[in-house]
C-alpha cells in the first residue's frame, strides 16, 4: 500500500535536490514547507502513487520534469511567488483534472502539461507572458482555459503549438474585461469575455444564517471565508 508521509520536512530545509524523490512509487503525499525556495529538476518524477502535494508559499520555480509521470496527482495549485514552470514539469500526469497557476508565473515551459489526458480546467494567473510549444498538447479533455491577465504569446508552429486541437475537440478561452490582446479567437480557440464575479444578494434567514449568491465564472473554484467581526482594520 502507498505510504503517506506523516512528518513535515523540517523548516530548516531551503532546497530539495534533483531526483530527490524520483521513482518513490509508494509515496502518497508530501508537504513542502514555506522555507523551501528551490526544488530541483525531476525531484518527484514518476512517484506513481503521489496524490497530494502541498507547495510552500516561498517556492520560486517549478523545475523541468518536477512532477512528470505522477499519474495519480489530481489537482495542483502553483503558489503566487513561483515565476516559471519548466519543461515537462507535469508531463503525463494523467490523473490531473485541474490546475491553478499563480499570479507571478510569467513563463510556462515546453510540454509542461503534455499528455495530461484528464485535465479539464486551467486557470492562468495575471502575469503569464509566454506558453511554450506543446505545453498542453494531447490534453484531450481540456475544455476551459481561464486567463486572469493579458493575452500571452503562444510559442510553436501551427502543427506543434501550445495546444494542438484534435478531431472533435473543443476548447474555450475565457478572459476578463479590462485585459488586453484578446480577439475573437486565441490560438485557434474561441474566446469569451468575463466580468469580475460580484455579490448579487446577501440575505439572513429566520435562523440568522446568511444566504449568499454571486455571479459565477466558469471553471473557477471559489473559497468562502467568514468572520465573526466586521472590523477589517
């Protein structure tokens, strides 16, 4: 059976070397502390039982092949300090269904999410400038790409572009009003303009419980936070 790591990596650790956990096929989950700023290339590659990984807020880069072949990884959130995602970083993560890319990521590397065949939704942060050739090629179930910022540059030719449409495949690109560079299509994909979600109503029922409704954005995961105090100072 997969062995779940139950002890934290010490806060004194600030880097994880190349291939450090590669081929640890019984590793099921791991938490990277906030002290870690660097994870070497292929560090967790082919950890075929890895389902959960929590990345610390101080991480600066996702190196080449870091999670390649982690076939049971189901979702990933890239922290906001990460500036780049290396080539083949999530190559063949066939269990991955969603990815949220932090606001500081500027570059997504060559074949970064290649052949993530169950990937459905990707949310791109505000700073993405380039998306590498083949970054989302063979992501056969990918249907929603949501961009929080301006339109990035897509690298690669028509045959091997950032995403190559296969027969019968349909993807939609969502972007926000107020951002730039968007046209009716983007890399051959239909674009749809969104407005920022806003609260539509807040009602307290007879039991004193709040009922909140808001305009939704397709493909977005919402986090609701509450407080006992209205003091925001």
